[in-house]
C-alpha cells in the first residue's frame, strides 16, 4: 500500500512538472515596442508632451517650462527619461507603451530636433 501511494504521488508531481514546463514566456513577442531608429520630436514626441504633459499645474509654461518647446524638452531629456521610465510622468495620466517607447527612443537617440 505504501509503495502504491509513493507511485501515485510521484505521478502527480510528474504531471505538474510537465504542465509547468510549458508555462514559460514566449520570447517571440517583444515586451516593449521596437525603438524607431530616427524618432522625431516634431512629429512624434511633441504631440505626446502636449497631450499629456502641458495641463495646468504641470509643464504648462507657467508652473513648469512647457515640454511643447523643443529646447526645454531637450535640456530636460535625462530627467524626462527617468520620470517616464519610473512611471511618475505624466503625473495625472498614463502613457501607452508606444508613447513611452517614442519618448525613450527619442532621448536615447540624442533628443534631436527633427
């Protein structure tokens, strides 16, 4: 009887082990959207900043300099990168994964005015 119980118990562990072996993340789908090799401030990033970051009390040009201005955004690029990466910016909204990727790619590729 004891031997039978051991075999049955081992079968249960084997089934669980086999099921779990198929429970790994697929590496076929990237976690983050791919980075554009030449992201554009004027056509991609500026509109994200204006839509999400220029509200009253934020980067509206009154309380904080406006991120709708290229020079301001470029000069604050590393602070923006840190805040976007940590999810603390924008403070009253949530960026989509594509918007985050566009901002981070723009900064990582030199924060050019193109």
